[in-house]
C-alpha cells in the first residue's frame, strides 16, 4: 500500500497536502456508527461540532495590584513572578493552562502529513498531526474509529491535540467491519508507525518522539479494541474511549490510566461504559464522564459539550501521558453537563 492510500475499501480522506502547515479544521459532521447488533443512532445532537464556549464562572479572577508604599524614596518595583513551571518530568512547554485554554485549540501550529509514513499492515488510511513552534521531545497518541465508519469520524482530535503539543496519528481500518480485536491490533500497529517516524531520515519527527510516552484512543468498537490493547500493553501511559462498544466486556487486567467518554442518549453503546469502568482494577486511575443527552458520537469531537469533551480528554493525556500535573485540577472538577461522573485519581500517574 502507498502510505497515502487506504488499505481495503475505506473511504478516501479529505486531508491537507503533505507537510503543509494547517490550522485546526472545522469540526466534521459526526457520522452514525452502525455498531454490530445495535440500532442505528436516531436523532441529532444540538450544538454538535460547534466552537468551544467558555462556561459561566470559569474566568480566573484577576490578580490584585500592589498598594502604594509609604516610603520617601521611590520604591524599587518587584520583579514580576515567573509563570508556573511544569514539573521536572513533564514534556510540556506551554503556559500554565486555564479552563478556557484547555477547552479550545492550543497555541501551537500544526503540520499535517499523509505521505512518506510506514505502511502499517494492520490498518488502512492514516494522517499524522505534528505540533510546530514547541521544542521536542513529544508524547504521541494513536486513534482508531468505530464500526463501519472512516478515519474522518475521529479526525477532529488530530489537530486539537497537536495544537496542544501532542503528536497524533489518526487511522482508518483495513475493512469497515473489522472486529474489536482487529481494531486493537490496528491501533497498536499505528504506534509502531509512530516509532518508525522517530527514526525516518528526513521525516518531521526524526529523533523527536519520547517513545516511552505513548497512548491510544478509540470510538465505539474502536473503543472496545482500545481497552483490549491497553489490557495487553501495560507500558502505555494512557487510554481514552469514546462510547466504547462491547456488551458485557470486562477488563480486569487493564493497568493503563483510562478515561471513558460516553453519552446518556446513546442508542448503540449507552450504559456499557459503566460496566467497563467498574471492571478495571481500583489500582488503575480511571474516570467516566457521561454527557447528559449525549448521542453515540458525543466523544468524537473535542468541541462537543461546549468544549468539555476536549478539556477532559486533553487533561487526561496531559496528566498521564505528558506528565503535566497542572491539568489535574480540571480532572478533579465535575463537568457541568454530566449525567454520570465517576473517578479514581488516587493512584499517582
């Protein structure tokens, strides 16, 4: 397979030209994921794909000014306090985050790459999103879509995460009906492509990846595959599922910090994330965020739920993948639009 050509019969992608700088694109319309043995999603979500909106009361209070000093001589102005620095073991280089900055695209430029990449045999199409304007090394994540849906269904996460400094590879499957196990192999194969990029001469990431900082994400049946992959790969730093599909599936061996994003109005995988969440050991950091009224596609775009999907997804990766504990504060706050919110953050990353 040519690296820019999907394996199998996946739908063609509408991606920018190879290695051309790009700003995060407008959110794509979320497709319906016709999950096996489940009815097609009905209805549409109000506000899906809208730009992130700051929540009321989330604006940080302004710092007060110094009072006048009662001194005859002109006082020496104190030096401005430096911005909060990330912990020593983090890869983060950005400014201290706020609720607003964590809910919207980041400040870094993004280059999109579709050619020259390794031909991963376990998956089809692929798009690499590389941060620009930030010093390496980079952490990286691979994302796999759901049953009978193309790579474009989860593509909005690519530029969003890269704009915050996280290298992202979105993929399509070899065949639309690939099983959860096939999707587990696909997303792990995508990590091999990321590792190959670290040594590809002349590539945009040559020598720039922190290969001990890798994560995986997946939607619907892809989310079920992600949980299987995480259970067999404890070296991963983080995992995120969006409306994970796997009726009755249990993952008692999952040691990878895992975030479950779900929707209460999901006709395909509704209620399944709760059982999967419970099946993970209590020693594994885990979180469930179910959006009130959210459909099956609620987790596919970080702009959804007025940016709360992006804030929790980004913060999970920043804390457990990147190692930037400045984002933990956002995970410790219950989301405003949750119908179900559970977390176990007592275990250190």
